[in-house]
């Protein structure tokens, strides 16, 4: 059903989908498993999601993997998450490259371990010329911090005489965000039933359609993505007009 609908209405496939991957801990708790088991299963769901996004014709996919607030979690869970990230990069990048997927990361890198940074940089370099899907992973990312940094950059430009305050436009702000090189998301999906953005792409989400799914992230599959896209296709996007 999903394939048929997308085939008949390809103009309505969202160009950019962003996903808040939520529910790994609850998935594990429901099965009396440690939280890391939920995170591992969630990593498998990422692979499924990428394949489904490619098949649907999505051009940009942004995944909220680790927020700047996630450092407040128990130290052992943070360690598990970082170990899982390194494992994912070692295991999956070659496959992503073979699928013509470009991979890059947004977020602050100052708290990440050197070996993690090396894997990230290698992945970005290997896949930089790929064109089928642009996959962005938000890692140690917080939208409020991102906007503050953009404001500081603009303030510096004004102080240096390169820009007048009255000339600052929306485009100036957008050009100083970490996502300046990709379009704003058309559709933002959050799994697990929670209905908030949690400091994710706050500026970029201004006209995104929001879809909240009850499915926990480890159970996310092509059908779940199809359901979100179907809902997106049924909405009328007026951008403040009539």
C-alpha cells in the first residue's frame, strides 16, 4: 500500500525527514532487559529506516542520536551509547557507502573521545561524494545552543563592521546554523508516543509537519515510516497562507 501510494504521488514524498528516535529504554524495560539491549535493537532500526527512506525516495534523513542533555544520564549508559556508536560506525559505514549514502554529523564534538571523532571523520570523508541519501546524525546536539552560537557569530560580524544589525535576515541566521548546507525538514517524526521536540531543530522545524507515533524506536520499520509519510501526504501545507 505504501509503495503504491508513494508511486502515485511522488511529489508529496517529503524531501527531508528528521526523526527523534525515542523509546529504546522502554522497549528494554518491557522485556526485562538492560537498557543497552534497547539501544542495540535501536541501532538495528536505524539500518531498517535508512533502507526504507531510500526506497521511498527521501533525499535527506536526520536522526537525533544523542542530545547535549543526554550527558546527564547515568555514566554507564552514556558509555554504552558511545561504545554502540563506535560499533555502528565500524560495522555500517561500508554498507552505507555501497548504497550511495552520504553520512555527516552535526553537534559539538568537544566532549567526544578521539577514537570516536576519528571514526566520524573517516565516515564523512569516505561518503562525501555520495548522492542517493544525505544522512545526518545529530550527536551531542542541542538546538538552543546551536541558535546561541549563530547569534554570537552574527554579533561578531556586527562588531567587526561586516554586517549592520538592521540588515540581519532569517537567511543570515539559517546560514550560521549547523544545518546550513541542507534544507529544513518537511516532516519530523517522534516515536514512543511522546509529543515534544526536546531541543531538536527548533529553528528548522518552523514549518515542518509533526507526526508522533506510538511505536517504540526499536520496533520502527518500513511500515512505520510509511504511516508517517502517508499522514504527511494528507496534510495541506500552507506556510501561513490560504
